[in-house]
C-alpha cells in the first residue's frame, strides 16, 4: 500500500456511549488510520483531546489488547493504581483480560494527542470501572448492559469512583 494520505482518513467525534456518558466525551476526536488502510485485525487511531477532554470512561477489555503512545501535549493516564502524567514518547499497554480500568484525560491548557493501537476482536466485552456499565460487541453491533449482564436502562450511579479532580 502506498503512503497513507492522512487528509483522507475518516475522523470520528462524539461517542457511542449512551446519555449521560456520551456528553462527557466532548472535545475528543480520532483520526481512523486503520480504517483508512482497510485494516481488519487491529485498529490504529490518533486521538486528540482538547483541554479538559477525556478519551473514554475508565474501562478494560476481555479480549482486546491495547497499546498507547503520547504524541503531543501532556496527558494524565488514570488506572486502578492511580494517575501517571504522560509526555510525548511515553507508552502504556493493557493486556486483554486484565481488569485494570484505564483512560486518558487532558488537564493541560493545550491539546494533546496519542496513538492507540488495539485488537479488533469479532466479539468483545469491555467493562467500565467507575460506572455500572459494560459494552458487548458482536456482529458489528454494540449492546450496553449493567455489570450483572442485565440490559442497560440508564445510569444507576453517576458519581465517578477512584478519580481525583
């Protein structure tokens, strides 16, 4: 394949999270490099976080590995064990099946960017650590449930746990 033309890459903004969590992802966008290249076995994205933005809810995957590298700015990685300030060149990785909820937030006053590479499992379950929600992916469709597996009908607890402000 020839050199990728990043100007032709699809850009995703917003979130597939249900309300009220979708609104919490304002200021996040991603350039879908894997989609541009037609990759099917793993995803490759460059995520931009505006000041104050979060990349996701804190989560972990049952079947998908993830690798991230900060490209620009200063981002805060929040995991079960606490927070780590991340700078350009800093990397983090999460092995599938390890229950270590993680996410990036931008507490700086300038935009930040990171590269994220991850498995694209045909079927996947991701658990959100701070809210009673999971996402189940199968057949290209997403379904949200509570942690107990029952159908999601709205937030049971809006107070985030384990994260300092």
